[in-house]
């Protein structure tokens, strides 16, 4: 196929008509493609439905009287933090349990680090001239878009049979 700049007017019109016909054929298929990664399927979400109505609302209050159906507390519901703290071998002070959006948590973390720095840093990350971010590939494209938006250089790290290539 020749580059379009070499086409005459009639050739361009014919090519446009051919492409529009192909495009309409795709539209008529009614496809609903979702290329995002990491989203559970409807079947996976349905697995949790029984947990949402299996207890009395008075029985779900946390030991501190926190109702987990509401906003809770900044670090997360203490009962859930204890559960994951026990699994990970860390104390409640070392764990945060957020909502179900890792994108929100990552954005907030990167934005705060860029604005104020992190514990032990001398300055906010925005003051660093060359910010780099290691990206496991394949990875989470929407997460990487966050660091790109904040001006990080993306460094792809390929996956091996055991996970990210840690030597890189």
C-alpha cells in the first residue's frame, strides 16, 4: 500500500469509503471491549454477595464501635488491619487498609510524595531532577499512567518465571 500522500483525490475518496464500510461493520457487531487490567469479572464479584447480607448490622461494628459500612478511619478498619497484620507479620501501626481502588491509593501516595516528600526524605519528589519508576512488564498500564503524569521516567522491568527481574 502506498502512503496516503501519494494518493490522488479519487483514490483517497475510495480509501475513505472502504475504511468507513469496515468501521461500520465493526460497529454493527456491538462489541463491548474492556482492555483494562486487574478488574474482577462479574462472576468473581458475585462470589462476595453472600458476605454482604449474612450478618446483623449490630454484629458488624468494629471493637472500637466503627461501622465498616461507613467511611471508617484513615488507616482502615482496625479489625481488618489486624487480620492482614497477623498474616503479614506486622503491627497495626505498620499497615494501612484502603478502599478497593489501588489507583486512588497510588495517585494519593505519589501526589503527596511529590508535594511534601516521604518520611526521611530531604525534599519533595518534585524537587528531584530525575525521577524514575520501575515498571513490571506486562504491568498495570493505568497505574503507570499516574507516574507518567507526574513526570517520572518509566523503566520497564521484564517478568521472569519467578516474577520481576530483580537483577535489573
